[in-house]
């Protein structure tokens, strides 16, 4: 018998030889008993079996690391009720959809028998720009509903074309179409008047976009000219809207001061280029993940350095946790030391466009933590008596800084005593 | 008739674990598991299914694939929020940090596997038999063992490589 391949070895370890046998996928008409007998008698295959068993076990360890600990299923009754409710809802909806489709198909089919539209009809885009006030009024006239509520593309195309004799259905205009036409009218009016348009909702948009909004040229002094007669009322109202509603003249600093929050990263498009890169604007604040607008970011406002060590290599550690900062430093001896700073309750910020702001700790809290600090004014590091050997052969010492409620893990190829000595040389890397 | 309550109780934890390794978001994994069961119940009705567990996993795999295609941005946001809430709730920060580090390393190693290898490995780890995995992945039963052998070896190698890289830095 040939040696057993690794796939079969794993099937054997997994207890799946019978499944292979039942599927007729063992070679040369062998049975699972034949494979077992071979494994008993062949030392070479047994050795490979043990090696594969170890691989399987180690893979199991890795998978367990990526596994959730406790998973309790919610009550089944709730699930059953949801499923039943969905089925009850789905049935009438299916009927309604069928009826709608049938009616729509019938309507569309009957439209096919009508003569085609005249070629002289201009496109909606061309005609919309030359609508007269009368046509505009006609376009806004209430239209009788189509038989099925279904509005064919043909009907919307007709909105700006003169009705032909065969057309019995009045033009139907949807709201977006109206909006587009009016916006176009407004642009035409602006071009004629030589003034910028200030949309009614510009204030809201600008307040969301403080960083990117360019100041409007003399926007506060824009005098709305008399609207040309072709304009609809709505467009005229937009032009008459006071431009001062847009806070474009408010600087970033002013807007931040108004909210009594402290900026630590200035706004600007360059921040977006720092995606996933440590961004440091001020020494006492670190943002270790720059994100797109609308996301939240976590900052660590404390980090620790070793005195007399080489320039630290600061690094965000997204592979560890969002609240962790990792700092690597090299001692004169060449020993690499890894400092991991972890805060129990890091500062969480919301990013509004590219403006990043954060609140400082309240004075009450600052006084509270100061009371816990050591008498000598040192950071008040307390060894948590947690030193141990890591799986990669390095030692780790864990310390706690009560003043900033920060945990620090020091990892290096050093003894526990040497780590404790290093801990004494630890200084806070902030400017507090 | 399928005893869905029993299937639910026995399958739910494995299903959530499987989905979590696909979307890397615990809450989302739980939501998807609920949705998979709801859909399975809805489509099966009162009839009997030959293998309800495998059926639920198939639905879940499709849901996870859809999720991966459409929810990148939302997931990133949720991941951040989850990390924050985990951090606040954990009594021992170092323990949490190390657990997160282990999970990140395992995740990175899993991400280095090919789609087929990863899927086969995750389905096996979720408790599906070779026959069920074969039905779900389109592999032959014999190829499941070979695929698993390769996936396990690559997972271990990738993980070891990451650890070595980490230690060398």
C-alpha cells in the first residue's frame, strides 16, 4: 500500500475517514480500516501523522485566539416570532407586487400601439433652459395620476416639450425635475446679474465644512438684484436669502472658542493624507488614528519615554487595540525596548470634516488624580507587580500611573530587575 | 419536521464564532446569525430539512459575503466603537490588551490564507463535517482533508512569521 498523503492524515485525525470511504474517495478501493492498518505498521507515516497532529493543534490554538469567549444565544421564541411576522408580511406584498407588475405591463403594452413621438421634439435639457413663464406654470399644473401610478420615461421627457395632438396624458413632473429646472434658472439669472448664488441651506452645509469652506467673496455684502421675470418664486427667494447665514467668515479658532473646546490639530486637507499615521500637533495630545469625516477617533493623551534612550519611534498599534500606543526605543547597548501605553478610558473624539477637537480633563478630575501622585512630584508610577516572561522570550513589566490613569507595559530582552531599573527612568512624555 | 429550537441552541454559538471571523465585529456577527436563522426558518417553513445546520451555515456564508462587499465603512466605524466599549468594560486593561493582540495576530494570519483555505478551515472549526463542508464549498470530500491540511499549515506558518517579525522589531 502507498504511503498515506497529508489530506488523508488530516481526515484520519479529524475522524473523517469513514466519510471519505462512503464517498468512494479512498484510493484503489481501500477502506478506512486499510488506512488505519497501514498507519499502525508504517513508521514513516506514523511520524508524519504526529507532525500533522501538531500542526493541527497549533492551528487550533491560533483559531482560538481569534475566537469569542462566551456566546449565549438569545431566546428562540423571539426569533420564531420575527420569522413568522416576516412571512405574514411577505405574502400580501408578493400579491401586491404581482398585481402592480401586471397593471404596469398592461399599460406599457397599450402604449406600444400608439404612434411614436415626433422627432422635432427637443430634449428636455434644451427646452428647460428656454421655458417661458407660461410654460413653467403649465409644467407645474397638477397632472392626473397615471392609471397604475407608474410614470414611464416617455412621460417625463414630455414635460418640457409642447404637447402633441395625440397626447392625452398631461405631463407629469417629479420634484427632482422641478428642482433641476429651477436651479438652472437661478444659475442663468446669476450669470446675467454677475453675482454668486447663496443657497438657502448654505449655512448648514458650511457649518459642517468649516475647514474646507472657502470664504465667500464679500458674501456679507451681496445685494440681491431684482430677479428677472423668467425666474420662479422659489429661485427669487433663494437670491434674497441673507448671505450672512453662512458662517464662512468665522475662523476655525473662533468656532472652536465658541464651543469652549481645545483644538489640537489644525484643520486642513493635509490631515486626510495622514490616514493611519500618527499625527502629532502638540506634545500633550496624540491622535493615533486619523479618520475620514463622520468617524470617531481615540486619542491617548499620555505616553512615556525612557530617559537617555535614543529618539523614540512612535507607532500606532492598530493591530493591538484602538486605545494603545506603542513606543519603541533603543538603549545604548542596542537593546530594543517596547513601551505600550494603555489608557482605561481614552479620550474619544468625533471628527467633523477634518476638524479634530477634544475636551481637556476637568479641573476637578485633575485635582483628584494629583492627590494620588507621589510626594516627590514624579509621575507616581506604581508597579502592579506584574512581571512575567513572554512567549517570545522577552520579559514584561507592567506599571500603573495613577495620575493619568494609564497602564504602561515595558517589554525587552532584559531581566526583570533590569526592567524595574528602566521603569525608574521612565518619564512622562507629555507637557502637563 | 425539523426541531429548529434544538438546531438553534446547538448551532448559534458556532455560527456566531464563524461569522465573527468573517466580519470581525461581534455585534454584527450576532446580528447576521440571527438573520441567518430567521431566513432559514422562513424558507424552510414547517417542512423538514435534511441538514438544517448546514443550511443555516450556507445562508450565513452568503450574508457574510454580502456584508463584506457593502459595509466596509460602517464596519470600520463599528469596530472603533466596539473597541472603545470593550476597553471601558474590561476590568484588567493589560489582559484586554493582550487578548486583543492575540486576536489581531490570529486575524492577520487568517487573512493571509486563500479564500478557499480560510473558508474550509472556518467551517471545520465551526463543527461542520467533511461531507457538509464539501457540499458548501463545492470541493470533493477527499479534497476537504487536503485543503484543511494546507490551510492549517499555512495558518501556523503565517502566525509564526508574524510573531517572529514582531519580536525582531
